[in-house]
């Protein structure tokens, strides 16, 4: 019997980890530290919520279908913001608004891949990228990263076949947190261009990059639209996770193909999320800068407080944006340790096996720590609980 598309892939790690919580209770002196999902838990700022509330009451268009590729004003606003961020020219014609960044990836793959085609994903990978490829009958070519958690273009080139259509990178990386150097992205761009591939760069977490100035120079190349597709999410920047607002930046000819998919799946992005995102672009630069400082401080707290864990054999493999990626010292697999940690110490982290090919030995040694929802005190408590855990 033929497997369905959804049977071809695994259960979402976020869904699976939530199942682990069923029936568990945590004592008052050791409450749950949920480090599984990379999403803000707080609502958007008051001004943004007020703008959305007023739109509900006063704008008829807030309740109607809009353009498939998103509202013109938001597309123009994002083009202007990106022009400032990347110091490169953009127009609204380069922008499509999507129902979250996952849909942006799905639309991109749908527009460039057919049955049996291939996409290169560095591993550890973002699991939803792998799940979508599985469900589309697209073969994933795993590209194992080095000890610095960065992929090697030469190793990627060795994987390319006649069926390879794209290379997908995430920077700052999910799950590893590392920021890809501009020179590395340049090398991958040239590799993709040389082989006629699409380079997909997911910068969902670009607002929390530790570097100043443009994080790369790909958009400063006049020929970028022929090779590059850029993905973005407003969810993390403005705490709009529940409103599902993402974006694609690409050449207009590519967007024509993606529009067919988007029109069929959602018809248009939700109006309220778009209204909130535009208001954020126009009003929240200073607030977002403060959010970035806070996230970078949490990253520093992990790096500064990791020594007691290192003394027990843990290794900090990468950190940045919302994530730290670590290696544990125990003989049991990361899957076993994850559930024992939850029951014994009230710490929920996702095992590395959820980010690597089935059976990959490195996945059994690793964890992703999503620290966006714990402050310095919470990080200190998390590190103390891990240090007190004996496997």
C-alpha cells in the first residue's frame, strides 16, 4: 500500500515534545523550564495591538480578501526596511508576504522542485524544512556541518547531482544558533550560481544577529535575483507568532510561480497580521533594538555560565539568536536523556536526533536549547539543573 505524503515524514518535534508533558506535574520549587520551542511567549507591544484592534473596528478591508502576494503597503514597507538593513536596493515587486515563514519555504520549494528532485540541507537541520521536502517527494541531501557548526561549500558541491535544485541555509542558524559569515554565504552563492541552483537563505532570526551592518552582501550583487531566494518572519521581530506573517524576497519572475501556490493554499495572508507587521516596521525600530540587546544578553549568560557544565563533560557547540546547541556527556541517547531530564529536573529540551537524519550518531549526543523565553535568572537556573543531572 502506498504511503501518503504525511506518512512519508516524522511527527513534528514540537508536537512530540508536548506529548511528553502529558500527565506530568512539577513542584513549586522546580517549575517547568520549557526550552523546546523558539517563539516569544509575550504579546506584541501595546501600540501594535492597539493598531490591530482599531483596524478590526474601523477598516472594512481588514476582514476581506487581499492580494495573493500581500498588501502593497506592507510589501513597500518591508522593501524599504530591507534597503536600510542590507544597504541594497529593493522594490515591492521583490516582496511576497506569506502566512508565516514555513509557508515561504513551502512556496519556494513548490516553485522550483518536482517529484524526485533534491535539495541540500545542512544537518543539524530545521525540522520543518525536512518535513516539507518529505511531503513533496523531494529528496533531502544531508550536508553534515563541521565542528564549528558551519557547512562546507566543497562538501556541498560533492553532493550535487543532475536532480539537485537548491541549497537551503538558515542564518542565524536554527537549531545551532551560529551566524554564517558573509564570506561563507558568498561561497554558497557562487556554488549555486555555477551549478544553476537556487540558494535559499532563511533569515528568520536576522533581527537578533550580533553583528552590526549588513550580515552579508548578497543583495548588493546585481545578479542576485537569478540565484537567491530570501525568507523572513515577522513572528520573532514583533511577537506575531499567532498571526502567521512571513515574507519571500526574490525576483519578480520567481514570485509569479510562487503566487500560484499561495493562491491555492491560503488565497492571501491574514489581514490583521499584515497590519501589525506594517505598524511594527514603521514604529518599533527602537523597541526591536532593545529586544535584540536582551536576546544577545541571554546568549552571553549561557556562554558566561557554561563552565560548570563544561567541567562535567558538556560542550557548547554553537550559540546565537534564540538558540544554544550543546553536546551531552552521557552514555544514553539524547532521546532518553531528554525525557529523563524532563522528569528529574523539569527541563524540556529537544534532542539532536530531531534535527539529524535517522540513526545519525551525532544527533544522539546533542541538544537544542531554545532560550528566548528565559531571562538571565532562568538561564542560571537551567544551567544549575543541568549541572546537577547525573544521567
